[in-house]
C-alpha cells in the first residue's frame, strides 16, 4: 500500500499514550512540536484550549486540516528557541518526541522557556526515545544531525535545572514499536510505501503503550516549582 500521511493512517499507541499522560481536562495547553496535530485531535474534546506550534509550515497546514472544526484548537508556526511566547499563560506545556530534534545543547534553553510559559504550579510533559540498545534499531540515529536518545537521568537533570520538580517517570513501547521504527524509514523514504502488515504492527504497538514495562519511549512529567 502506498504511504499515506493522513492522521487516520499515522495515529498509533504512542500518540494515545501522550494524550493520556496526565489529566488535561479544562486546561490551557501549549504543545511544542505539534507535527500533524495528533495530540490536539485526541485531546480537544476535554481541554479548555490548546495551541500547537511547529517550525514546519507544511505540518501546520496539515494539522489545521486534520483538526478542522475543533473550535478550541489553534496552530501557529513558531520555534521554541527563536520566538517569544507569553509568560504565565498556560496550565500545561507538552513536548512529545521533539527534544531529540532541536539543535544539540539547546535543550536547557528550551526547558527554561517552557517553564516561563507556565502559570504557577503548571505542568510539563516530555517524551523522547530512551537511551539504550534500541537506538541501534533507529535508522535516524545514524543520520546527521543524529536523532538523539536520552537516559532518565539526563532528561530529569534538564527539567530540574530549568525549575521543575519531577512527578512521574515511566517508559512505554517495546518490540513492535522498535520493529516499526526500523521498517518505517526505508519503506517510506525509499519505497514510498506503508510497512508490511501495518495493521498488525499498529495493533501490537497499541497494546505495548498501555503497559508500563516498556523500553523504547521515555515519559517524564514535571511541575513548575
């Protein structure tokens, strides 16, 4: 089957895990690195307001189309590092699988800026690939700039240094997430096709992200001190 970038085809257990990381009910949220709008699509029914930002204009356009008709959702092309954001303006800031893509050594600045955006006692939720042997099964890890993976200690240190206290740390995703990641790049970028047995892999990935015994994706929840 030809590769399709619609949200319907791309939603996975990892996206649902992001949407269920904390209670977003009636919260004002800023989602850094919104991509195709998956998080906004999954949480719009319960949040007070959500703004997704991304540096890629084409992603913003797709996110707007995918979330068309959702009145409490907005998308803005912006960079967490290059643009200014209103201080004390949101209840929750999220960054799902984004920190590994920003320029290396800019992570502390990004964390500090997100802290400033939060209201008193606001929350931050960050996910990223876990640093372990699974990185060798991530084709993007071999590319330059490298798709970084982080240890629990590294991510916690970044958040604490930026003024957060850690509330929760957990890891999700397993073999089928890792296998899908390994197949995704060659099938998408070389063959322009979906991976073989995609529905089977998607179902297995969904099951993996409902369990706490994972070893692929690291989630850390913090609160502004």
